[in-house]
């Protein structure tokens, strides 16, 4: 793929690596490629980061036909740049594209776009402990048209953001509110896809949870509102009497790449990992019996986020005295050590740039 590169003539000052937060800063360039029905994907280019000019009737604004992904680039201890499970992210983007009728994008082409953009903005990759360069590929429908149908024109774009910890708590256990009033997704819907409407449906519950003093929500199933599904931005795990439980992938939750990484690592260490439905009442009963040993969430943004408190039915379940559990810490250390090139990549998860 021949990618045209137009350099930014007025580069920005780099932010302080020790106070990045998450999603606050963006690099000097972005990647854009267009799709036109009958032509396909064309005109790949790296251009200065800046506003887009879109028609007010662009279909993405009115019918939410868009998808996105999230992955990270890391500055390894040997100075090289590493991507973690990038091919899995690109495969998942096409799964999301298929669900909302966006044309498939060649995965080698997407990888070349990401690689080229990172190489152009490589001096934006932070090196402070716990930092990385967040990579956000996304697709938007651009037809100037009002009417419900798949668009005929799209833009595939990639932007980059130097980031620190996703949650202000960092690796300190978070407070999670069990949501049993609102519904985010049901089997047959778009819960498994990374598309904006899937996340817009979660905002009301998240705002109300924040007002109650919780960081995020734990969603229950949309039909019976009793089976545990996922945390708003990540997949949930529970260690019970030495075994680890997580919700199965049945179409309403995201097939998390960090989720899969954690499962592979735990099985490699000898843990029994059980993917099965569990009600919130069953979890509460196990907690009261003293059998719930740890809870944590997995996701690209936070990697591992220990859950210290689960609020449900007006009561707080305080897990492991609100301290990070041994397994949570071990998983975080193992995954990040692979991501930063400190440990062997025995699962072939790393792609070097």
C-alpha cells in the first residue's frame, strides 16, 4: 500500500509523561483512507492531526454507523516499539464492521496504516513507567443522506494518544456498582461489537453510578437482569475457592483481547478457568459464605483492574478487604512484562515495529 505522508509543519509540545491521564492528548498526525462503493478502499494518507470536514447530513451523525478498536504501542526496555496482539484487534474490527454493514478492510492494509502512523509519530511514545501510546482505529459512514440504509462512502482513520492509567485508582481496587435497572445489550444485538451505540447505551448507568461514588458499572443480562455479564469498559472475573469464573461469550458482551490473554495465562499457570453464567445472587451468596476470594476486570485501557467493592441491592460487598489480590497482581505483572519486553513472549502476542 502506497501511503502518502504530509508532515505537520507546526508540531505540538509533548505533554508531561507523569500526568498524562487517559485520552487527553493526541499526536501530530492521523491516518485517513476513504471508501467509495464500486471503487473500494483508496487514497491512504498520513496528514496533520486536525478537524474533519463532514456534511451535516453525514450518516454517522444520524444513524451511528461506525466502529472502532483500541490497542497500545509500548516502548520496550530495549528501545524497540511493540504492539500487543494487534492482529486480534484488526480481526475484531472487521467482525464489528460486518455487524453494522461496513465494508471489510484488508487486515494487512490496516496494520500497514497503524505501523506507518506510529513510525511518523514515534517520538510521542512515552517511556515513563505504566505509560504507552494508545492506538484508536475507527470507521465512520460519510454519505450526505437522511434515510436508514448502509452508507456508500466511509472513512477509515487512526489516531494516537499517549496515555497513563485509565482509572485514577491505578492498580488500587475500584468500586463497581451492579446495574440492574438499565439494559445495555441482549443476544442478537450489538453488545459484542465495538460500535459507539453500544457504549452510548451505557452512559446513563455510568453517570448514576459515579454519583453514588462508584467508578464503573457491572452489567447484568438484558433479558432477566440477573446474570453477570461485563463491566462497562472491560470483562469481569471472579476467583472462587481457587477457581476463576467469567461470563461466556454469547453475543451480548465483548470478546476482550485482554480477557483472552488472561485466560490463556491462568490456564498455563494451572488455574481452572470456567466460562459459565452466574447470577448476581449466586455471587452474593458465595461472598457471604467467604468463598469469593478476588474480583478483577480486564481490558486494553487498564489491563487489570482489581475490584475492591461491588455495590448491589443497597449493600457493598467488600472483596479481599479492598486490597489487590495475588492473582490480579500476577496477571498485571505478567501481561505488562510481555508488553514492555521484559519477559518472554511465549504466546506470540508481540509484533515489533
